[in-house]
C-alpha cells in the first residue's frame, strides 16, 4: 500500500496536527555529506500553512523555534511512524497577511545536528575523566657522533637519524673526560691554494694529529711535515710521489697547532708560484646515551654538551672508528646533503656497490672539502636491545573513552563504546583491512612523554571532537556515522565502498536487475546503461606530516599517483595538526617538540606495550617503536581509495586495492520504503554506491545518482 503522510507542528510549549499545502514534487533529497560517508535528507519544496496553522505560527513570539515532523503510515492511518524532522523560525518564512498564509521550506533537524554543532567546541579532557590506561614503552639508547668544534651533533637510532643543536666544544680533554665521548677518528686536512706550475692537488689528507711528523700523497704529489725538536723548527716539503727532489719548501719556528696556515716557496728549477697550506685537524667522537645504569656508564653532566637530555641519565663512550667516513665525493646534481660551492653539491660518501649502505651525515655545519658520515655497525642491533629501559606512560586515554566523554558533552543521546557494534575496525580482535592483530589507539598529552622521566601528568588536555575525527580520517581513512540506534560508529573507507561490510561479498540493498516493471516485465535498469565520468580535482600526490618534526619513516614517503587523468599540479598535504606519534624522537629530543597536542599510540589488541615494526627501506634496516602509528605503516590504509589504480611510493610501484568511484549513472525507480543508503545498488553496470537519491513523497519515485568503479 502506498504510504500517506501527516504533519505535526510543535513549539517548546504546544503542538498540533498541521495541514500544509504542497506540490506533487515535494521530495526528500538524500546525499552524502560533503567530505563524509553519511547521508542526510533535506526537504525540497515549499510548505504553505493557512487557516489555523497560519494563526498558530503568527501567534507565537518572534524568537520561537518551530519543529515540524513528517509522519508516515503504510496502514491508511491506523499507525504512524516518524519519517522526517525539520525546523524553522519566522525569519525563514514568507508571510501574506491578506491571504493569511505562511510559506516556508523547513531545514533538516536530525540526529547529526548536535554532533556537527559541537565538533569544534574545545573541552579539557582532564575534568571529563575519561578512562585511564598505563602503556609501556622502551627508552631506547641513542648513538651521538660529534665533530669537534661543531654546533650540531648527529643522533642515530635503529636506522633513524637527525641532527640536534649543541654547545660547540673542541677541547679533547673536555669531550672525553667531561662529556664522556670516545675519539674515533683524527685526520688532518691540508688544503692547497696558490697559482703554481705545475698545478697541485686541491688538498691532501690522512690519519694523524698535531704530531711531530706526517706525510700525505695525492694526485702524484706528496706533502711532508716534520718538527726538529732540537732546533724547535717545523719544516714542510712538497715533492713528486716517489721522488727525492723537493719542489716547494717552507719552515717556521715552533710546533704549530691546527688550524694554521703556512707558505712554501719553490726550490726547484721549473717550479713556479707560492703554495699556501691550510692545515686542519678533524676529530670525530662518539658516545652512547641510555637510561640503564651499569658498569662503564657515567652520569650525564648537568651542563652537558646537549642542553636537553632530561629523559636519560647515563652515558658511555662509543667506539666504532671503522664506521666513520670522511668523504670528498661531490656532484653537480642537487642532493639532499647540501651545497659545497655554487653548482657543486655534497654526495653520498661512496657508491652503494662499495659497501656503505646506510651512512648518515654528521655535524654538517663543519663540512668543507670533506664531509663526515656515520654508518651504524651491524652489531648495534644486538647491543641496542640490551641498553633499552622499559618505562610506563601512566596517564594515557583510550581513544574510545575520549570519544565517549566528548559526545557526552555534545550530545548525550549519541553513544560510543569499545565494542564492534561501534567499530569493527578499531575494536575487533583482527584488523579487518590489513589482517593480523587488531589495534587499540590511545592518546596522551605530549608533555607527559616529553617529561617521561618525571611523574608530572599534564594539568590540562584541551581537545575537540573534530581533531580526533580528522586524525582518524587522515591516519587510518576512518569515517564516522550515527546509526539508527544512536551509536557513533567508525569504519574504514573500504567498509563503505563495500556497502557496509569488510567481506569479499559487498552488501547489496537494491537489486534492479531482478526488480521488474509491471507493465512490460523488464528489469528497472533495462535500457538504462548510459553513464559518464566525473573528474573532480584528483590529487597527483599525497604527502604526509605530523604536528612536530619526526624521523623519516614516521613521516612516510609521498604516494604518487601514476595516471594521466589526475591533476599533476594538485598536491594534497595530509597534516595531522594536533598529534605526533614518533615516541623515540619525542623522548630523545624533547626540546624540539611542542608541549601542546597529543601523542598517538597504537597498541596491539590485548597488549599493554608499544609494538615494534621492522622495515628495510633503501637497503637500511629500521626498527620502529610505535611503528603502527607511522605513516610508513598507515599509508597502507590509503590504498583502498586512490584516484587511480597505480601508484608509486619511494620509487616502488604497486596496484591499489580500491579506487575512487568515478563512473556515474542516473536512473529512476520506485522505492516504497526508504532504502539503507549505505548498501549498494546492483544494476547491469555493477554495484553502485548511492551518491544522491531524491525521493518524491507522493509518487515514491527515486531519482538516483550511482557511482561505480572507474575501471
């Protein structure tokens, strides 16, 4: 039986059945909310109130909010059910005092109203008292490598690298006895300048110190220095490699200390020009920072060379001289390592074939002719584990509880709990998208991590619901909706693309291939296979970032879309502005981290400690603590909703598991009852997602726009 409708007009104080006049095309226009995965139905068409309804509206105070409920009956009025709710104010109406009529198109009033209105309201989590959890993590040790006299120090942890500002110090005894470094390398650099004949190499270099004698060979020539202790005179000579005849010579009284400059004059026939030698000594030191107290470790001095080591208490010298490289390699091709001279850039210290797969720069502010690099010893994988110290973040908030208490402030009628009724993706025992163990998300004020050595929990934790939901969307491609029971639900984009299911068999709500037109017996999609393609602004690249600086894999590599039909100039920056997840970097480099915002933690279901994730990228082995909250891991969730089927990440190409649905079809068919909009519609073109459906109330005709897989 075709339904009939009635209208209930209410205010805060009274109500009455209304009898508005409307045209046959009065409809409900359902569409996906912009940028979301839920539907809202807006009334299209005008309602005209006359007689008693006009008097009811006119007689109310000016600021009255009017509510209107459309009820539906499939039993010719024996029973009624709520169908649509709206609202309006007098300022939305057109009044005709002569005809005594009021014309208005009410705006939608549904279960999403309060949540959307409260999205950007900021609340302090502390007084809201969400559930608390204790999450364990490791304070991992860090290798620090330093070039004497530099104002930056290289920091190294499990394939991760960054530079940190420090106090410049060049005195050997201070570096060794106060800061507990071990000197790993000492090398002299002799730079050559002057217009000479024959032309000499630009520099000589070799192992040494400010000792009494050394000689270095380069480009067919040898430079030699020695100090005569009896006469207290220093001598410098340059001669051809393997030869005995000095070409240039110089001397001065006393034993010089690098850095210094000395001039050499030609002393052989046919040799022209004065040579200026600038002699520098490059000393490279290393140490281990840890929180484990054991024999051979020292207390970190209160006035340490690195100003902020608040989360660590011990230091020990570190020896790995065979893993420190001084390199003269340069290139005219721009590199990430910086500029040597105009048009000349520093290059990696050796070709990969020469066996240096994971070298990282050290103290770049000291680089000149030579650059300094460190490659972690292979044995460090074993040593690093022994120097870890387990610690606990006591005041962390389970994300489900954060959402629950925020909803309690915004709309108590909408609920959220740690149950698969609310999210299979977040609360299932298994990850329904990637497989394997499910994950539980926690957030903690970053100040608690920055000061993890102290029992000083944050006194304030301001946050908005939108910040939480934006993080879930940008990190996990998770979208929210409110179901018919008032549950605030969260699922991955692939769940929506499959009609509300993670199974391999998508959920179909309407099958137009089996529904027949009564007058001709053909299916409702017969002869309606016309379609076109939408071409929205589709990004050619996704690139990622967090609120603070993080190490390389936590930032992840950009996803480049390999297609001719995306917009090459369209770059989408995914920035998780209120969260950071690189726990090791926060603990090891707290001075570079803002105390505002939250740390995001991803823990395996049933566990209470941050897991490690292993990667090998560009020949370098990484072990990431909290690695399931790194973009190198999270980018996998993007592969179900890319603009095109092919992509490249860090030069590695792959195929997407799902693409945005751009094939578009519009067709009409009858719907006696409103469908489940999340389920798919099956036609001869495939299984389509409902983008928009306009249901005319009287005819129950549905003018529907469907989106299908592009290819």
